[in-house]
C-alpha cells in the first residue's frame, strides 16, 4: 500500500483505515481512547 494522506475532509477515516496506517500500534490506539473516554466523559470524536 502506498502512502495515505488523510487530507480529504469529506472522508471519515474508519477503524479499518486507521489500523492499516498505524499497524502494530493498534492496541496502543485502543488503550489511549479507552483511557480518555474512561476519565473524561465530555470528550467527543470529530474528524477535522
């Protein structure tokens, strides 16, 4: 797979795309969001 640039604001990157980019860092990604959502109830996810 070639380089992927997330510069199209109309395309929301789903988990499959994100995980294909970050590879073996998937577990870290999931743990980070679990921690954020667990400790900060007011966080929302928004693609910008």
